[in-house]
C-alpha cells in the first residue's frame, strides 16, 4: 500500500512531538468559540489568543472593522499558529450595493452554524457569567478596549453577560475578562455530559495542519521529495508489471 503524504510528513517529526499533538488535540473544542471585536492593544490581543490555546478553544473570530488586530508574538508565545483564526474585515464602500456591518456578518454566521452568541457588557440587563448555560454551542464576544462591544453586535446577540464587580473600577481589561469567563466555561464543559470534543475527522485534519506548521520552511521541499518518490515508485511498479 502506498504511503500518504500525511504519513510521510509525520515521519519527519519526532515521536515526542507527535505524541504531544495527540495529547493536546484530545482537549480541543469547537463547542465554545471566541469573538474579538476591534481589539487593538497588542498585549490584550496576544493574551486572549494565549488563553484560548491554553484552554483548548480552537476557533477565534477576529472582527477588524475599526482597528487592526496585531498580537505581540512574545506575549502570545506562538499561540496563534495552533489556533484557527477567522478574520472579518471591512471592505471599501461600493456603488454596487449597500455595505454590511462586519460584526453583524460575523454574529449571523455563527448563529447560522448553531451558536448561541453572548456579548460581554456591564449593562444591568446582562447575566452574571456564572449563570451561563453551555448546553448549546456558545460564542462569547469581547469588545474593544474602553468602548466595549459595539451596539450592532449587542443587538444581534442572544444575551449579554458580565463579570460582577465589587470595587471602584468598573471592569477588567479585555484579556483578563476573557481569561476569567473562558476558564469558568471550559471547566463546566469538561465536567459535563456534552459531546464537546472534536470529531475524528476534525482531529485528523487539525493534527495534519500542526504537522505542516511544525515543518516550517522544510515543508515545501519535503512535499516535492514525496512527489518525486511517488513518480519513481509508479515507474518501478509499471516496469515490474
């Protein structure tokens, strides 16, 4: 039986590396996801990505309608390369038709895919995060520094959530808020009966992506070598026949 490209590339990594991938991917989830709306401070952006990776949240949806998302590599510690980042950016206005709001597009996309969308907000009608149920796939929206989640995103959300505050300061910064809420929700998830893990297919696809990323600049030469070896193998088989 001929060897697949995926199997060939895996042989180029150590057993310890592959074992680590297997350990991590078992705790990856797409039951919870995160939306970062116009978060521009590089420390907050980086820390939020690092939190998602540490807690096993695979998908992060990044809205860049007002600010560019520019995480600091040193703070994130490479977290972004292990995550699946979905970018939503504004497009220039056109005379061909009305433009749509990027935040609205993102939230409607998540809802279409079965997510309950919760925006973080200190408004009085919001729920304490400890009351959030996770029986349904859930997306948490975190807003830009100082201004918070946009009115458009709030209007599209199913509910609002907040972290109760008991001091003079009214809120945590966005990276701390993300860490507090997401740690609580993932802990609930891991002790629940919910089928929150990746499917076998998702498991294999994600592992293959990590393998390719780990190979870095050697990936393309390895793929060419594999293709050349396949050609030689076919020629030799034809000659034997």
